[in-house]
């Protein structure tokens, strides 16, 4: 098994924990605050990853360059926008379905990678992405009468458009992060990923802190009062991001994100076990299609 596969699965599981924690925080603070905690409280952990790789494992620091910084900034801003939109979706539908609309991310990432870097994916990977995306579309219309008209119309609903925009921003950020990490050229994929994460998350924290000081100072107090769950969110968020960055240094972003659809399985488990939400047969069918897409990706992608 290629190394990027278990790294991606572990990152997907941790990201599900982070999303669940952010949904909890959304109940005690605004969307801005719930978005901020994954970055601001993740900074010490991101820096710790770099420190351990350098001082314990003995890896050299890579030399930063203008290309790296440019792509890291693009990825950071895209991720802020994507996370904000994703958390905003929690206001529209239940936890599992709310995240489904952003799951066109791998298909969009494949397009962006082709346009900007000429990266092509295999026919098997295209099939896997298509199967998984169709599974997501089934989930999105799970509480509607299943007709082709509803299936197409659901894409243009307000919450669907927000989710699609989130997927676009996530797709751009994934491709940008891969470009940033690869531009460092060494010393290895772990240190490249860790340094990319550290710069990105510090930049995101500064940007969002400045925004809250300027526009929403009351949110800072709400974040401070919820520091314990926020710290947990920061830890799992930073660790998940470290996993994503490592995987995307080793493999194309679109393929990594296609396998990452397994997070939907974790999401449904969280919906049922922690949030006591019910899922119907259509949502189960969509989940099975996502799993089928993952199997195709691993076997023939």
C-alpha cells in the first residue's frame, strides 16, 4: 500500500473530529470564531511538528522562496473562505448533509491542477471521482423525491451553491498547498509538509485575528471562554492538515481528496452517534457510492 493512502485516511478521520468540534463551537460563538479556532489554536501544534522533525528527527529546514510563499498565501486564503462557507452550511441542514455539498472538491481540484499545472489523472481516477461525486449528489437530495429534475435543481439551491463554492475554494487551496510544498524541493515530504503548514496556519491566524479586532471584537471573548474545546479543535485540525499536506506532497491533490471522501462515512457515524440525527436509505446509498468510488480509486486509480 502506498504511504499516502493510510496518511489520507487518518487525516480524514481527524478532520471529521475537527468538523464535529466546530459544529459544537458554532453553538457558543459565531461562524467567524468557529472558523478561527482551527487556525489560531492549531499554531502551537503546527510549530511543534516542525520542531520535532528538526530537533528530534534531525531534518534540515528547507529554504523558502517566492513561489512557495505565493502558493502558500493562495492556499491559506482559499482555506479560510472554504472553512467559513462550510461552517455556515451547518445552519441549513443536518451535520452530515451540510458537509456533502462541498464534496465536489476532488473534481474541482482535478480541473484546477490540469489548468494551472497540466497534471492529468488516469481514467480510473476520473471514474472514481465521478462515482463519489454522484454519491454526494444523492445525499444532497436525500430528503426530496428522487427525480432527475430534483437532482439537477438541488445543485442550484442556496445551500448547495454555498457548498459548491466551499468545494471550489477547498479545491484551489489543495492544489496551491501541493504546489507550495513541492516548490521547497526537500529535504523530505514530512518536513516540506510541516513547514508549509506552519507558515500557512500562522498567516491564517494573523489575518483572522486582525479581522476580528476590526469587525467583531466580541467574538474574541466568546473564543476565550470556550478555550478547552477550541484547543482540541486546534489540535485535531492541525494534525489533520499535516496529514493532508504530507499526502498531497506525495500524490496529486485531486486523487488525495477523492480518497478523502471516506470522511463522509465518519461524518455519518458522528451524526448518528453524537448528534442523534437520522439518516435515510438515500443517504446510505450515497455513502455506498462514495465507498465504491474509493475502492475504484485504490484498485485502478
